[in-house]
């Protein structure tokens, strides 16, 4: 982003507020400002805007002023509105880590092609989290200033350590009698080991489930094999049992896209509809853990993923238009960023990055990490990203030199490539992903799979938003209260 120095504009009737832009075609530009508001301008209007020649009584001026692209000396309200919007967009900065991931065990019965942790055989106890570590981790979590705390259980397969899970939930509830936080529990599980005792416990404590269904049986079992060749049946059986006890909206599905998935967007989505899901997360591969060893077998290029995603989203919109509500998580996050004043809070799409500031991970062995990806690097032999141990006070963990280094590379506004990018207000810095893939935390946007995915996603969503026939579907994916604002924003374009 390059803006002329203030004195250049001092004699003019208005001043520019920070924005970036991207050329859409010969005569059309998309402008996105620092607070995430956006509009299209033609070449002439863009030049007039930058040269200070806009007529203050004209429609273009008024649109840009109402969207915080410009302000005039005699309208101090615009500047105050900009400040308030900026504060809302970066509101996550005031909270501290809200997501706390407990890695209860590395044990798992599956041997997924893309596994990002080095799973261990179910008959070993060496890789389980002891209760003493679980207790210390819970105490650290409650030291976070965040009012809303999400406790996420991961593995391996966390249900293979159900007694530890139960201990942590009960301890959290007991401590929360005095702490008074808003607690939310989520278990990331294959559902293959679920039973009624666990489900009743989940029901009583309002625990949510996130499970992996990779598509139709043949694809799921190809991606997620287990020793009995029945991982699909076991997951579907667990899903049915879970739905007999928990409400549908407490069970979310996600699908990891492997090379074998690329040709099957329709089959994957049809399977989600058949299974009664109303949300799907089309998650690209993360090249950590076992997935790195199998990259040649399961990996693909960013272009291949984006082509798949384009086809899949087109089909999901069609399914919605035919009367079945199914949203896609990447698109929902992007729409929320584009159409609403608040950031999603999603840790990968924050600047400053969410590593450590938005999430803490308590590993089974008592080490604390700033993200799920950094503890996965440990399983590949790199322990350099540990912030400390669960026995260290929260203040020490959060001010550790490791987190300091990560945050220095975690401000997207200061990263080469990102600093000029129109989509920056919707995006985030990903220092740990850069480090794991390219050996340094700054990275290079031209080679970044994350950047390629983000740029494609936002360009595609903006293109879809141009077509009014998509708006009813997109509105139905956003919380009801903001749909009307959204429609107005789109209409006023
Ligand atoms: S990662 Fe890519 S899409 Fe995101 S802000 Fe940086 S350059 Fe833009």
C-alpha cells in the first residue's frame, strides 16, 4: 500500500484513509480499506480519488466517505467511525488465547494417509496425558484473560483417553464456579470408539463433536484406513449413535482433501447431504507429520486444490438453491470477513497471527505450544517452538522468546507481498506454516500455498457476490441478524 504523504492532500477538501486495491479488468478496481470495507471503482474515479479531485457532493464521494475510504476536515465523525470499525475488526487482540487444545493421547486405531501427528498404537500408555499434567494445563487455561474459552480435545483419538477427558471437563466446571468464564467443549474424534456412557456425558455437559468424513465409503477408507478395513462403517455407526443423543447442530463434519478427492467434489458433497450434515469444511492438506512422508502420494498443487474448490462451491450453491441448506466453512469465514464489521477470530486469518495469542496447545507430555501445527512439528523432530511447560505461569509462556520471534513474523501488514495485498484485512500471517514449509517464518507469498488458497478464495467469492442469484444462499449462511445489513451493503456496492 502506497499513500502520498499528508501534505500532498493538505490543500484538498478530503483526506484518504488507508486502503489497498486490485485491478479486476482494464477499467475496474476492487478497493478494500483497512477496516475491511470494499467497493469497486472505475479507472477514472480511482484516479480522481487519489488525486483529490472527487466532487464532494457526488455519489462516489459519498459512498467512499460512508465506507471509511476518505474523510473531510469538517466531518470528524468519519474519522471516529473509522477508529471504531478498526477496533471491532481487531477486537480479538483484547481477549488473549480463547482456544485451548488438549492433546490427550497420540494413540489411534487408524493410519490415515494425511495424519499430521505421529500416531501411536492403541496398546501403549507412554503417549497418554497424565492427570497431573491435565490439571496444570487447566490451571494455565484459566489464567488466560479471555472471557470465552473453548476447550478442544484432540489426539490421536481423544476418546481412547476418555477418563482424562472426563477429568478435565469436571475440573473446568468446578473451577468455573468462581472464574465465571463462558466455557465451550469440543471433541475432535473419528467417532469409532464412542459409546453411550460417553454420549450421555457429552449431553450433560453440552460437549460438541467435530468428526472427519472424507466422502463416500471408498474414498473415506482410502484416506482413513484402519486395521479392520471398516473405518467408514465405524464412523457412520458412531455418527448415528451420537445423533440419537445429541442435537444435530452439535456434530460438525470436515473433509480433508487428498489427491484422490480432487476428482470427486460432487460425490463428497452428495455424501454430506445424504448423511444429513448442514455444513461441510473442505480442508486442504496440511503438510505436517505423516502427511509429509506421503506428500508424493496424497499431495497436489494449489491450482489443483483451487480448481476442485471452485467446482465444489458451485455445486454446494446449487444444492442450496434446490432447497437443502449446506454451508461451506471457508466460504462462510470469507463472507463474514467481507460482509460484516467483525473479524471471524479464526486463528489462521488474523493479523497479528493467532499463534499463542489466540490458541495454546497442551501436549500430552506437558509441553505448551502456540499452535496445533507447532506441536505437529515436534513429532517430526523439531522441538524449537515449545513455549515452555504446563508448570510455567501463563505470563511466562505468553512472553517467551519463542512467541516473541513468532509474533515478529506474524504481522501481515509488515510482510512483503501481504502489505500491498487488497485482501490483507481478511487474511492472516502464518509464520509457523511458513517455517515448516520453507524454513523461515517470513516466507515468500509467491510460493505460499496458504496465500494461493486465500487469494483464490477471495477473488472467487467477490466474483460470486456480483451475481445476485447467489446472495440469498450466502445470506442464509450468515447469522440472521446481519443479513439485512449485508443485503444493503451489497446493494450499495
Ligand atoms: S497471504 Fe496472500 S492473500 Fe493473504 S494478505 Fe498475504 S498476499 Fe494477500
